[in-house]
C-alpha cells in the first residue's frame, strides 16, 4: 500500500472522530475526490504527549448549563467519566455508541483514604 493509501485508510477507518477524519468522510459522502481533503487531513494530524490513551465507547452524553458529562465504557466493566464543555461535545459530534479515545494527562495522582 502506498503512503497516501495508508494515510487514507487511517483517516477514514480510524476509531476516533478527529477533524481530519470528518474532512475525508465529508468528501467521500459528497462524491468528491479525496486528494485535496487528504492534504487538509494531513494538516490536522496531531501527536499527543499523553501516553494514557484508552479506546472505548460512549455510553452517556449529558449536557449541563456549560459542561457535559460524558461516560465512556473502556471494557471490563470499567467506565471513565469526563467533564467537557457543551461546545466540545458539539464540535466533536459526540453521541452514544461512538468509538472514542479517552486521553488522560495528569501531573498529579492523588489518593485518599
């Protein structure tokens, strides 16, 4: 597979709903060539310094006045709960059943007893 083909496959078939994937999916849905959207997708690629990345499925999106509670099933009966802005929920197009990546970045880990 060529580098472009591999990038295309990753952009369309990957699990997280990134801006790059949305660009390529929109182009495909409208019947346009993916050459220009692929170039745009490459501009949106991002590597993260956070190493704690866990795949899961959204089980709840509960909007509040400003922030939403998003629950993600990461398997084994474990649920991770995140509080993000309602705007972020809308921008990412988050919905129950979506496959997402939970990214945990923390400089402190606290334990209480």
